[in-house]
C-alpha cells in the first residue's frame, strides 16, 4: 500500500528547494504549456525521459511545489539490516582467524535467507 505524500506549500520550502522547483518548471513548462513533445524536451535539456515524465506528472498533481525535491522520510535510519543481522556481522568480523568480507557476506546471506528471506547486499555488510 502506497503511503500518502504530503506536499509542502511554497513558503515551507527552503530557498534551495524553491530554486530547484523553478529550474524543473522551466523544463516542464515547454511540455505542459507550449505542447512540445516530451522526447524533444528531454533531449534538448539532457534529462532522461522517465525523469521528465515524472516531473510532468508531479507538476500536474501538485503544481510548482510538486517539483521540489523532498527529503527522504527514512533518512538517517538503516533500511535493510536488522539489529540481529548487524550483530551477526560484527561477531563474524571479530572472530579469529579473520575472515574476508566475501566470506562474512556469504555466511550472513545464508543465515538471513533462512530467517527472513532477505539477502543483504555486500555493501550493507561492509558498512555495518
């Protein structure tokens, strides 16, 4: 189920967010108001077509404020690894003889797959 997204008003945006929204609007405006095909605008501005399509959709849904980049709701939290998995990684990393990160990742993956079915990325193991 998709979570409802709250769109701030223009006055709630930071100066940086407002500047970004206006910059994106200059690109979107050609499609929405002037009727220029999205493929042509994407090519002209060097923006991926899927990005332009998302901007146009956001503009039509929420106006100028929809074009402002919003901070991640989960910023600063671990998104993939549970505390249990982190403890397993730390325990394996501290054992002697020392194991390579590849070996630790293989062992953690085997454990994680049997518990919750999620295979942690190698990068997540290294960061822990």
